[in-house]
């Protein structure tokens, strides 16, 4: 083998050895990078910024279930960076996602402070050692679904009574076709049941509207005097028939922000309730108290009162403290529930004081506002006129006194 061939063979061997070494070095670098990723707890770029901008509860945990990053709302559920992920069920969701290598979603209960909340938790693996958990609070949706089911169930039950009565009375009228007196008797009862059915459906619709998520649309500056006067007037016939006297007292000229029709119906329901549960010849009082911040509308009766054990339930839909009296007066059991929701939709509250045998007082509290500019101007003009009139009278008396002394 001459020198040229030896050189070529040496070159080939060198190239082979160099390529092998380069391959080994590249493989080692890749293995090192892979091991670094496997052991790394660094968040992917932009993850922390995304978490800071989220309105939902979201945290990133490492393989030991320590929280390495969290959104602001996560603190409400006791999740803080550097602490262990709370909740055995939630930790189980994370372990399942890491075991299966796929996102895992589960509904469970977590505590927000002292209150247990229904949440939907979704865990997703974002790096070999990090897992993202997003938690959505489903408590309000659960409450609304339960409320809807109860409302449909209660409404169906309440509608059966008047509908069944109408059917029976229609059959009775048909059977008594040859007896005019019986026909008139049954027709009168039929009219009463139809009226009751109409009131029930109207109140169901009003309550559904108040419980809807939509905001009140007919908002304006409302005169409390206007609300009270309209509410009392709407119950004037019922009060006269029951021998009840409605007394109006308290502050005048107060204003609130709200829907005048909804507020009038709420106060009217309180007055109607007071009339229904008061003995004949009694008085029902409607009083207003106002300061710079709050307006209170109190409706007081001297009726049968409500036992303390039932006072928390009187605002429930279809609840009646006195079933027999409610049937006699045609009550639907929705009036006070409408009051509660109407006041809450206006950002207010309604309280109850009651003692059996002494009567009850329902107090509505709403935020007070300044009267409209034209009302303020009119008040100022009346004050100025009254002041000028008083000054004129004083001048006239002084002049008369001076003339008497001269004489």
C-alpha cells in the first residue's frame, strides 16, 4: 500500500471517528436538555402574565402539589404561592391528569372561607413537572337551577287547586242547568276561582321577572310619597270591605332611585298583607322615616302576629303562616316573596318584627337620593314665599303697634 492509499484510509478513519464523536456529543446535549426540562420548575413564557389577568381561580402546581403560581381570585379559596394545594378531591384530579397524560375535569366542593362552594375543576399538564388547574365556581348556577326546579314544582302544585275547582264548578253548573239559583251560586264561586287563578298567574309572572338576571329597565328618581299614596290607594277597596283604616304618617318629600311600578307593588303587597291579617275595625299604619342616606317605609298592623319560628320563612314562595286565613282571603303565598325580591333588586333590604297577638311591622330600607332639581327649586321657592309672607305679617304688626302708640 503506497503512501496515497494510507492517507486516504487514515482520512476515512478520521472522518468516521469525528462523526461518531459529534453524534455522541449531540446526543449528550439533547439528553441533558431533556433532563433539564424534566426537572425544571420554570413556568412557560407568559404563563404568569396570563394568570394575573384571569378572573377565574387558576393555579400551577409542581409534582409535589406545591403552588408555584396563582391568579388573584385563588386567594379566596385559600390558595397561595408556596403552599400546598388544598383539598383531597382537588389533589386527586391533579394526580389523575398526570397519570393519564390528558386533561381531567371533575365537579367537587371547595371551601371559600367558611362557605362550601360547588366548583368545576380542570387539571391539565403543561410541562413534565407542572400542572395547570382552572376552577370555575358553579354555586350560583346550582342555586338558580334548584330555584327553577322548586319554582316549577310549587307553581304546578298551586295551580292545580283553582284549575280543579274551575273544572268541578263547570260540571256543577252543567248539572244544575234547570235550577237558576244553583247556577247563580256556582257561577259566583266560579268567578271567585277564576279571579284567584288570574291573581296567581299575574304574581307568578311578576316574581319570575324580578328573579330574572336582567336589570330593572324603568329606573328613575321616585318620590316615596308617590309610591306610598299609590300603594294605599290600590288597597282602599279591600280595606273598606274589611273595616280597616289605613293611617299614613312620617316624613315627606323623600326620594329613591328605582322602578316606581315595582316599588308600588311591593309596598302594596305589605299593606294587603296587613289588611288580611288584621281584625275588623283595626288600623294599619304606613310610616316613612328618612335621613341623608336611607329611606325606611314601615307597614304596621295589630293583627295575629307571626311566631318567631316562622318569621324566617314568610318570605318564601307559596309559604302561608295561616293556611285557613289565606284561603279565606284568597292569598297566593307570593306577596311577601315579591316584596323581598323587589327590594333586593333595588339594593335594599326588608326586615320583620312580629309578636303573636300584638301584630307585625315590615320595614323596607332603600338608599336615599337627592330630590330632582325642579323639586328642590320648587321647595326653595315655597320657603322663600313663606318667609316673605311671615316677614310681611311681622312688619304689619309692627306698623299697627306703632300707630297704636302714636294714637
